[in-house]
C-alpha cells in the first residue's frame, strides 16, 4: 500500500445503520464502477454512508467539500512555486484517480459549472482526467469511483447541475431513517437512552411536518444527536433542545413557539 493510499484508508468500521437496502445497491454500483450521486436533506447520513461503504469496499476515501469559489485547479491540481522552481501538486480528484480511491465531492452543486465539467471525462467510458496545465492525461485506476452529494431543493435553477452532469450518475435517495432506526442511531451516537432518543425523534417528526409551512427543512438526525450529546454532558433537556434543536433552525418567533411547543410536549 502506498503512503498516499494509507493516508486515505478508513481503518475502523464507521457506525452505519442501513435504512433501505442502500448498502447492496451501492455495492452493485461500485462493482459496475458507476459514478453515484447521493441525494437527501442535510444531516440524514449521506457522508456517514459513504465512509462506511469505503471501509466496506476497502477503498481509500478522498472527500472534498465543494464551494462556489472552488476552481477546477482546486480539484485537479496546480503548479506551485518553491525554492527549487515550480512543482506540480496533484489536487484531490487527481490523487483519488491515481490511487483508486472513492472520491466524494460533497455539495457539488455549490461549485461553478466550469468546475463541475472537469469530472465529465472521469464519469463516462473514458475514465480519464486531462491535466491541461501539465499536459498529462491520467487514466483512472481501475478501483476509482466518483461519488457526489446533492441536497435536492436547495438549489435555484441557476445553481443546479446540468443534465449533462446529472445523466452521468446513478442516484440513491436518502431521507431520515424510520422511527425505530433513528432512535437507535441517536441513542448510539449521543449515548442517551432509547427512551430519551425516542422523545427527540418525536420532536423531529413534528418539525418535519412543518416543512413547507414556515420551515425549509425539518430537524435532522444530526441535530438530534447534538441535543442528546448535550444532555449526556449534564444539560437539562429543555435547554439542550433549545440550544441544539430550536434556536439554530429559525429566527421567526412563531416558528420558535411552534418548535418550543413540540419540545414541551415531550420533555
Ligand atoms: N443511517 C445512519 N447510521 C448511522 N449514523 C447515522 C445514520 N444517519 C445519520 N447518522 C448520524 O447523523 C450524523 C449526520 O450524518 P451525515 O454527516 O452523514 O449527514 P449528511 O447527510 O452528510 O449531511 P450534509 O448534507 O449536511 O453533509 C452522522 O454523524 C451520524 O452520526
Ligand atoms: Mg455530509
């Protein structure tokens, strides 16, 4: 194993509870080296799932958080100036293609479209990556796979992926786990009892019904884990919920009241 590969290797099994057959589907997609898109609201387990799958498939994982200032060079690489002159430095996408990693581009819609197109030749039969500035064409390692994440609903028409990008991927839809599974996850990750986790999940269910009625999104699994973690640190339930569930979500007084009322019903 090369040094680089070791650096991106996931040694310890990440905790992941399967929700809807996604493990087997992803394994089949990986076997076919199909580029994949994982879609779903924030905090529902997309990143954790990819970490788990990389571990399970014994592939290194190179993750990149995308943003609108990102350029193609940030993904592909650039020449850097040092005391001995200029030296080429691979970007994370290039590294992943060379070592046969799973490359996870998080929130890829945030990147500008001219950045996104650099992934095109990697995601069709070519499986190649031109390093234009360096004058090199890389052929991706046989084990390389590209995965992107996508929060449907957040993007305006201006900021959506082009069809020519979307149609290069298979997609798996993620949503919040079913009640029993979510309770188990919240209890496991925060350390609270199943009873308390159940109450947190009930609050989340209420909030998810407010989606589209004043809330853009319901409470995520991640927030429930935060609330539980605060309780485990000795914070009383009402303060923990206020701090981790209600206050971050909204500044609208009516919405706060509605969420506070949901908290008050269970704690
Ligand atoms: N199915 C699951 N199994 C285990 N843990 C989970 C699961 N779903 C959610 N979690 C927990 O929820 C937390 C948030 O999940 P994660 O970071 O994967 O969300 P995400 O979908 O990538 O969100 P974002 O779009 O904001 O990046 C994780 O740290 C993990 O503790
Ligand atoms: Mg994520």
